[in-house]
């Protein structure tokens, strides 16, 4: 079944002077892949990965270019034009992404970046964007377990912390106490399920829970030391930003981890940094 606005693996069924046609099934028939996008050496019967969308005259078309986001995903995109029907955002394809006025929480302005969710409009069948995220999230039960790794997109800063889209499907919250390093709207991160409350709300952590986060960081520090010739200019006196830049972790976790490595006699801690003991 063809997925509009997403990558599909389709079979080449016909060659023409201006490209090839791929099999779009009973619903879409043969779909054109223009010549400029056809991989060299492509033949009839080959299966190729293509992105399916609508061109400037609303015909279904294929491309081997990968957009900045697909249907069902969040992306931070730049507004390049506004017209009577809405705003148009650059999503990496020749035809820009429309965000209708009815899907804008605040009126979009040319030249600014906006976090949007991509979906297929049921009425028109077109791929469009929206900033009204509540329409698309928390529509299915959150079947995560404590400690599960998830993909999150930072969507909004609140008094408590950062509201994030979890796996493009649910809302979650990163409390300020869980945040280290710099976050911004649209940033994509890996996170971990800290807990799911009785009301279904999800609390997130940027680090593995419990002993797992220390064990994981321990091996990362040893691998980095080995790769850097046995020395790194950081220690328990380094700034949180410097530690985050190197290891994407909090200073507290870093201090605990190098303390454990020191007790195991795997590293030496000096004023200028840490040294690998071989």
C-alpha cells in the first residue's frame, strides 16, 4: 500500500524518455519518477526507495530526494512565503509545504522557523503542516515502560520544563531538573521514560535510569580516552557545559562515573584532566 508523504520501496515497471514509472498499485497506478532522480543503472523490475508526494499541479509523483520531514513527523522548517491560503515552508522539495491559516496557532511570518507536524489532510488529500499539535498526539495509549529509550522533539518551554513529542505520538515532559546542556524548540534527542503517571502523563529523562547510566558513561569515557591517546582535559572541576559538550551528560553523573573509574584504577585524575591507566 502506497504511503503518501513517506518513503516507499516500489518496483520500476516502465521506462520512458523523461524518466521511469514505478508501480503505485490499484489506487495510484503508475507513478512517474522524473529522469533527473532516476539512479544510474536502474532497470525495469528493480525495486527502489522513493518519496511519494504531490507536485505543483497536484499530480502524484516520486522522487529519490529525501525531504526534511515525512508525514507523521515533526520538523523545524523555515517559512519562505505567505499567501491568502496560508504559509509555505521549505521542506527540501521543489514544492513547498503549506501550513493553512486554520492550522497555525500564531500567524506565521516569512523568514522565521517554526516547528510543525506533517499530515495528510483528509478533505483535500494534500500533505500539509500544522502547529496545533494536540490534534495529533496522545490519540493512542502510551505503552512505554520505565527505562525505555524514546525519540523526542522539544516542542515548547513551560514553567516546569520542556514539553516534548515522544516518538511523534505522545506528549512527555522534561522537568528542568532533568535538563543539562542547551535545549531549543525543534531539537531532536534520545530520552528515557522516567515514569508514566496514573493520569497517563509521561515524565522523561535525558539519561539512562539508575546504574545503567553510569555503566554506559563509563565505557564511553574509556573509549574516548583510548581514541584521544589516553588523556582528556576534563575532570570533576570542569564546567557543566564542557562536560556536556564531550559526553552529553550532567556534571553530577560525570563526577560519579569518573569516581568509580578511579576506584577501579582504570583512570588517573589530575589537575589538568583525566588519564587512562593501561
